[in-house]
C-alpha cells in the first residue's frame, strides 16, 4: 500500500499516431515536452496558466490545455497536435481548409490552438450555430480579434461533409 | 515550477495514507494545482496522482439520490442526462465554469477546493504586498486597495476574498453531501457547510482555514438528493458572456404550485418550496435561509420576490467599493428563482 515516489518517470504514449516512450521529471508539462522533446512546436506557449488556449491539443480525442497537463498524466493516452491534422500526403484537414478559406487569423499565433479546439468543438456537436460556437470556442483567445472569421470557419467546417470523422475520437 | 516526486495511487486509501505524509499534494485534473506550484501558492515534495482510480469516477442514480464521483469532469457532469434531469442547477453551473478545454480536465472533486481569484493573492512570489493567505497575519492589501469584487458577508480585516467555484454554489443549494475519506475512515460533509468564511475560520481558532476538509482527507464523491418535482436554475453574472468568473451568481431550486407540464406559466403560479444560494459574495456559498423560510406561498413574480430576498440580504456588510454587489446579488437570486419556477 505504501507508494513509490519517483523523481524520473517513464511514460509510454502515442503522439500523432506514433508510439513514443519518454523519461521525464514529474513537473514536465505536456506542452513543454511536445515543444522541447518531441519536436512538435505547433502548440504554442501563450499564458502558461490555462487562460489563452493556444496550447490546446487533443488527449484521447478531448481538447485540453497542454500547459495544465503533466506528461506523467498522459501514460497510455493518445495525443493529437496540430501537426497531426493534415493527411499523409499533406492534404489539409477540412477545418484547416475552412480557416484558410475564411481568413480566420491575422498573426496566426493562436491558430494551432483554435484549430484543435475547433476540431473537438465540431466532434462534440457544439458547432450548430453562431452562439454555440462562440460559447464553446471561448477558451481560445485571439488577440487580433478574428472571432467573426473563426466562427464562420468553424460553422462552415461543421457543415462540410466528413468534417467530423478526422482524428478526433 | 519546482520539481517533485510522483506516484500513482492504487486506491483512494493509498492516496490518503500518502497525504498523511510530509508536504504531499494530490493531483486529479491538475488545472489548479499546477498554477499554485507556478505562483508559489503551494509547494510539495511529493505529488500523488488519483487520476487512475476508476472507483472515483462515474455518475449514477438510484432514483432518490444522484451520486457523482470526485473524478467526474465538469463537462461530463454538465452534459450527463441524469444531472441535467435531476440536478439542472449543477449541470448549468458546471458548463458556465471555465472553458471547454479546462472543463475536460477539471474534476468536481478539485473544483470546490480551488482558491480565490483575488489578484493580490494570485501573484508570483515574492509578493510585493501583504496577503494573509500567503503570509499569515500580514494583512489584506485588497481591503486597503481595490476590492470591488470581494466579499459582502463573513470577511475580516485579515482577508476579504470570495470563493469562486460555480459548482459549489449549486451543490450548496441542492443540499449535496461530500463523501470524504481520511485516515480515520469515511465521513460526509454537507456542502452548505463545507467552506468557511474568514469569520467562521477565526472563530474556530484557525484563520487560515478555508474548508472543513482535514489536511489528509480526500473528496471521493458527492450525493445529491434527486427531486424530480422541482425546477432549477443557475444564474451567473459576469463581465464577459463566457469564460469569466462570476461577479455574483445564484443557484435556485423551486417547487411551484403551477403545473409546468401543461405549459401554464401564468402569474397565478406560487412557490411551494424553494432554496437559493449565492456565489462570489463570501468565502463560501451563501444560502439565503431567511428568504427560504419566506418563499412558500410567494407568487412567482419579480415584484413579490424582491422584498423576500432583500430581507435576507439585510445582514450584508459590503466594503466601501462593492455595495453594488448587494443589489446585483438580489437581482441574481430573484432571476434564478423565477427561472427555476418556470416563470421566465
């Protein structure tokens, strides 16, 4: 019953359809590990306290803030980052296409998080109308204030055939 | 963030045994704990992870009582049909909290243990100002400075902060019980008594204390009486329409004399019984007991409800900058009762 506390922990997880094993200090966040160890710099570090959403990734298909998640909490989990959205030939995910078509960004810093959140928002069934998208996308801040275009892109992607059978599970 | 040693609990009992040790924290979702570590609000040498304990998961009902495991996330609770059907105020409170991403991680066990959003408290160490929560006995920079978002009940000169949890307000209004496991075994704590105002903590001789949970105790779940014959509502007043803490909030449950199933929402409807709790007005959810006693027989109209609520708010002690919260709390309570009673 006495627990073994460790200062280095081995974690096996799956990232963008690839199995990986890593050894981390327990304090390592999923965001820091993705950016600094896994070479996946798509998820951005904005506020590092869960306020901005630009670190949003999918964990077992559910959107979460990478900065509020420890790698040790991801053992056996499947992570999808923005790098995992496009198809094997580089063809864009329908949500990515919708963002490009609707000009749903200016500086682009929030875009990886917006995309991941949008993919989940659509899969959850929360992209039925403007008000629902605004409510369920409120965890992703856009300081350029491209919200009307982002909302339009999410709604368009939700209506496009095949939008909800991507990487989200 | 300073590093720590980490272990996964094999059972709730093993987590409690570990918590009984020195400088040990428990992690479930981690959305609060990691920010505490970053700011220096908490420091731990050891962190025990309860996230893998399946017996702390799940939302079930036996018809009379709803049981929600401590590891249920806010999104799971907010969209679960058992909760939306028999504890609608809690479902609504969960979905009005935080963001979709945070609600996928944040658990209902940890949510009620979140600490105040007071900006003087949530600053990175070393603090350039006094804060009795960070340095006991140092005083309250907010009382001397900005405090328009702070308490109107139960505060002391030591601290004027409010408890910000949305679900805690609904749990208090719904007469929920927290199931707790500690070194001495399991026990329950009524959610309307779970949190302590600064004054209550001082009266207990421990001004720093914020809840009745013991240092080595773990919340394992909640039991909520299921009352199918009443309507419920959670009203959250905030500066942004989404992803913002409440200035004030109100959870209400109402059994009315009108027949809601026929769609009869005439002004003839009266309250048969009602319960209402305010949020973000004190360091605990604030049940309006005096108002509840006066609710039976009261017509479900704004004009009839205002004086009943105002009588219960007569004991408020607003600070120089937050007198508006008394009026805002009154209006939130009235609106929650009207919504719960189906009159709006």
